[in-house]
C-alpha cells in the first residue's frame, strides 16, 4: 500500500491556536509555514525569519498565507513561539514524519533503525532556559527526526526516554542507543512496542559488562555460538578496522528483557603518517536473534546509530549555529530546534547531500523552499 505524504502546510493547520480571536493578526499555520520556509533558506533565528518575510515580495508571502502582504515582525514571532504548545507541535510533526517513513519504506535488505540520543542547547542552557536538553529520535535510513522530548539536563534522559519511546511507532523497528540508556525498563518498553533494541554496555551495568567480557575472553568455550565480521575504512590519513564478534551464549544466563545476543566491537585506528595506533573495545546487547541479525548487520546498526550525531546534531551546530543561540523564554528553544529538525528532514527527503549548499540555493530560489512544504512552485 502506497502512503501519500501529507503536505506539511496541512499538518500545521492541525495545531490548535492558543491566541484569543481578537489578538490574531496572522494565522498560525501561515506563521509556521513562514518559519519553516525561512529555515530552509538558512535563516537561523526568529529575528532573521522576520527579515526573510520581507525579502521576496507580496506574491510569495500571500502564497504562505498572508493575504495582505504583511508578515510578522521579530517581536510577534517571539511571542508566538514563546507560547506555542511544544507537546502538540512535536506530536503533529511526529505524525507527519511517520507518513514519510511509510511513503519511503525500506527495501527487503534494509532494516528500519531508530537512533536515540540527547543534545544540549548550550547557548540557551547558559541563559538558564528550562528544558534546554533535547532527547531526539532519528531515522537511520532517511536522516529525519521522528520525535523530540525536552528534559532538564542529560541526567534526566533516563526519566523521560520512555515518554519519547511511547510517541514512536516501534513495531518491526530497531532502536539503537548508547550506554546511558541501557536500562531494563527501556528494553522492556521497546519490546512492549513490538520493536527490538541494540544497546551498548559500559560501566553503568557493571555485572552484565563483566559477564560479556568473560564470554569473549574465553572464546574457545563458546566457539559454536560465535559469528564475526570485519570492515576496513581508508581515508583522512588513517586506516580504521572494526571487528564485531557476536555470541548467543548468554541468552539463558543474563536476566535481561528479550536478550538474544551479546557482542564485542574492537576498533583499531592507525595514522598513516606516524604509524601510531589507537585501540578501543566496546560491548553491547541486542534482542535480535542471529537469524535476524548476524554480525555484519549488528555492526551496520551500531555504525548507523551515529547518524544522529553526523546527520542531525552536527548539522544543527555547524550549519544552523544552534549552540550559539541564546533564546531562553518559554517554548522558544524547543520550537526553534524543531524547526531546524524539520528543515534538515525536508532537505534529506529531497535528496540534498549538502544541507548548507541547499540552504543557499533555496535562499536564491524561495519558491523551491515553498514547494518542499507543500505550496506549489511557481515560475519566477
């Protein structure tokens, strides 16, 4: 069944307007469409978004939903974003991204992975903004943010990751996460949603870590349960070798929800110029049995997890200068982060390999940006 992607501007209509009728000068869907289009063009702050609205003429702003040709000033955007219901905003965006995933399903050879990780809005945090740490979920395949949850700081991720998981469709999907989130209740919540997990194990689970290490120290004892794979990457003046070995030996021993395999990843990086070598070993667990995820697939899943850093967090910091943003009032930090996620996701769906370059092109061709959010392109 082919699922049609709902135009983003239609999703904005579903967001309830919190303003009194007498105080509405601009329709909320138009304001959100303006903000998203400006963000696609590389305008990074609500002040810059206000400037963008005055740069392209009456025909374009009328198409966005401003029939009189006037767009909100910076103070009006500040007030609207400050009071916007973040939960409802994120929920509507999550429903929209789910239609995107269904419209672009994985091939039979692919799996649907979801990476979960947190990111601090450093500039906002320095200004004392509440909820300046955001816990996000990202599609491995498409590089789009599927959900986002504001938390007080990184230590609070453990208390609210379940809230994020419950907003996601987990059925037949694999959730990847780092060692901070390797907790029994997180594993159980994932399984309850008919999903699977791949988790790293470090010192916060010392007993389980010791058991896993023992398995790979005594390989000859469990040799019949082992599978292995290796990759070699050349580039940036270094040789990087990753070797993953998986075992099902602890299935009946470790008391952990749904556990089917444990694994060890040995990573060796050699600098070509100096010959210096650095070695690192990490361990993990998964609910995927060997017939569904051999060593090669597990290594791919672990590597793809870091798409959330490379394809989302890094872009938000470098291209959108997120860490230097000092917005701190009400919902503004999370709303602006959601708009950045949305702009990056739209460009990923459109097949843009370079987000910064795409933003410059959209700034020169704003009707192309409007087309991405569901407003038909016009000949300029």
